[in-house]
C-alpha cells in the first residue's frame, strides 16, 4: 500500500499504531470494550452499505439468466453516486446474439452472488441498454470510474495521502457513504483499514481530497 507522510503536528502514524497496544497494557477491560464497539460498527456498516470491490466481482442478471460480468461503475458528474453499471458478456454467450452493455443504477436491485460478491438484477420494467447508447467517452468518465478510483490516492489537507482500498455505497440510492483507506502502508494485507465519511471528501482538479486537516480520531471509523 502507498503512503506519503508529510504529517504536521497532531496525529502520527506511529502513535496511532501503538495506541491499541498501549491501551491494552494500561486497561485490558477498556480495550475489550473498544474492540466490541469497533466490531459492532463494522457489522452495522456491512449491513447498511455495499462495497465497490464486491459489486465489481459480480454479474448483471435479469432474475433468470446472467447477462454479463460487471466491469465498472460510473459515478455521476458530481462524483457522489453510481449512475451507470457497465457489463461485459463473456464467451461463449456472445455467439447467441448478446453484446456488452450497461444499465442505469436506478434500474437494478441487489442479489447475493457467489462467495461475497454482489449481483445486480435488472428490474422487471427495465432493460439493459446497448453500449452504443452510452455517449460518455472514456476520457470523460476517467475520474468517475470506480475501477480507477479504487487503488488511487485519497489526498489530505496536510499533504499526506493514502491508497483507496474500497468505496462503500448506500445500496438503495447508490450514494457514496465512505471511502476505505489502508492506514498501515507497510502491511502486506489490508489489515488496518479505516472509513473516511464521504461528506469529508470532494473531487477537485482530478484528485479525491479530504478538505479538513487530519485532526479527527481514526479509531472512530474502523472498518
């Protein structure tokens, strides 16, 4: 994971990483309570949101058949909610006349796919649209493609940056609720992720940025 550290006075990564261990030594009961609270927050987040990573691993279906593999999520011009879902029809299904296409987010419902992936089912009164019907070009959508946002950087007002590990959405509205970032840059696994509320983030001049300085407690947004 990438991490560029120019943290000014205030929060230090070493201090954040050491805080749970020190708290456990000083007060084990308090640490246990904190862990329970963090677990409850994670469960609530998992129940109320859906992740871009899981959607991108799923399929578009019509309730009976798989139409195609989800390849990308396109945000609206303001970068606040999902507007389109792009899908690709794999071989050998193409030989039956199917083709790649897209569906508008307002026309889909969620279904659990295999493992932890999420499938999107097209509403009964809607239909998938052919790719030629989407006039948006790749260059126009570059800053709005979930596949490019995940893995990119979230910049902070103090000059630091962290890699975006995932994006969380409200399954009903498609609105972004949180950006998930990796706190430990040296970890081989995504073992220390944090949620940054979308209300704190804006897309400005081609970059995703957190407007205010890093003065909040990262432990509040454990994922």
